[in-house]
C-alpha cells in the first residue's frame, strides 16, 4: 500500500464486531480477565485498544517496529530520554525547538545528562563533539526555525560507526515527506500536535522505534512513566492523520509560493525555506519527498515586526504550527524565549526573524495579507 492509502485507511477494518468504519473510542480504564485470561488489555496505561490502533498506524507509516502515543510531543521526548543515565552525553541540533532545549537544560542536566549543541550539517563538527560518554544524537531536520537541512544518511552513519543512537524529531516533515528510520535512524519522535493532528485541536506526541531491544525498552518506559495519550485524543489524532497527504501537498505548494514572494520583497532581508537553499534541495531531493510547509524570514528592520504582526488579517499571530490555518510566530519572544539571548543570536534566531506555518488557504489571499501588512509598515 502507498502512503496515501495507509493514511486514509487508518483504523478501518479493525473493529470486526460491528464493522465500524472508524475505530471506536474505548474509554474503559480496566478490562475483565474473561475466564481468568487477559484479553491482551488489562489497564489502560499499559495498553488501550484505541491508542493501540494509532500506535500500530504510526509504526507502519514510519517503517518502524513499534509505536507509542504520548500526551504531548514533550512527553514523547521525555520518555525517550528515559533511555539515558546519569553521566551520559548527547549531541543535539543547534537551532532546536525551544521547549526541547528548556527540558534538556533546565531539567535533564539536573539528572546528570550532558548536552552539546552542534550544527549537524557540519559532519566534522559532529565527530569532534563525540566524547567517550556520548550515547546519542538528537536531530531536528529541517531545524526550527532556520530550516537547516541535515544529511540524515551521513549523520546516522557516523552514529552507527560510534555506536550511538540516532533520534530524529520528524515533526516538521511527517512520515509523508521523510522517513528517518529508512535513512538509518533508530528512533523517530513527533509532536503530533502539529501536522499529524493538523487542525490545532489536539495535543499529542508519538514515538516510533526500530528493533526489538529498543521497542521493549520504550514499552517499559512508556508504561512506567505513564506519558500515555488519552483514548479520545488518540481518536482525534487518527481522524486528523487520515488527510495528512492532501494537507502536506497543499502546505508545501503554498509555502513554496510564499517563500518566492517574500524573497522578492524589498522589506525582507532573507528567507529560510529548504527549497531556496541549494544544499537543502540537494539533500532533500534524495532523502525526502519535499520541503514541507514551514518557512522563516528576516525583515530588514526590527521596527517592522510589531506593525506587521498587528496588521495581518488572515495569518494569525500565534505559537504553533502544522494546522490548516496559517500562523505566524516571533521566535525571539515565543518559541525560543527560553533560549538565552547570547545563544539565540549566535544561532541566528535574531529579533528580525519571523516564522510562518503556511496553512492550506488560497495562497493569493496569504500573499495579499502579507502585502497589506507590509504597506502599513511603510506608512
Ligand atoms: C511543538 C514541538 C515539540 C513539542 O511538542 P508538544 O506537542 O508541544 O509538546 C517538539 N518538537 C518540535 C519540533 C515541535 O515543533
């Protein structure tokens, strides 16, 4: 089956008793041992029928062996971090989702984990950062918010060579565009709140593992920590995922048009979109099926930001991404507010940078909205 078919068919032909087209929500937290024997479901934290359909689906979509649905993307990341012990070191993408940075720096360092932030496009820098206690690479690609594209095949090869785990946060691309496990990664993480859910109405995270040993260890962590997704949210997420293919095509088409429009605009300094970057194109055209729906741009003057944000009528100034509605974010005060200013500036997340999650509206309306907002700046 092709990806579009797998997506549209999530949960169908699974409920044989009634033939329900979409899988029902099982709210029960406890399950009878009929005739003294477990049905395979005992207690909902350990396994829930609705959640299980979602978990099997994401494992199949990513080409992995086991899936785990979590209460948020952060819960998924925290659960995976349970693989590591005091004194372990991880090499992490440099311009990383701000919440992940906050978890690593403000919590996990207290548990004795160590993190080095490295531009993973630079393979030499990756090798140089490896220490005797390094256990894993934590990779975002394209990165957030600067859309740097990492060569997953090469980076995962280095990880294998040094016996490190490769963990990829695949939130921006989704399995529709990029399947990191097939490129050599061991674990994939999603904030399913974003493109997989797709409608800005469900908070969820997903983990997919490859191989029996890792899958067993994650099964233990997921159940022990209790970072599990509720049955209702599992159902909502599956409903969203069914249309992922259609949505991603449109997000991507719109993002490409907007990126081109912005790169011609006299008040815009620089646009960050993988399809405008020759390196990004080269890597993604081999390793992925497209460039995604996220872009960032730097305006020429910091003073434009405020009136631009206030005068947009369609694109909403809000902090998230991946939904059908276009959102614009100011990373310096929103997503990356917990990254110290010095590091933010070093990484390139300056106070002239805006990030757009391009929705599925008509692209001419989006362009017009930005054009009008820019006009208010010039006045
Ligand atoms: C949003 C996001 C997260 C965190 O996910 P939540 O669902 O908000 O907990 C992690 N990684 C990336 C890339 C994200 O965009």
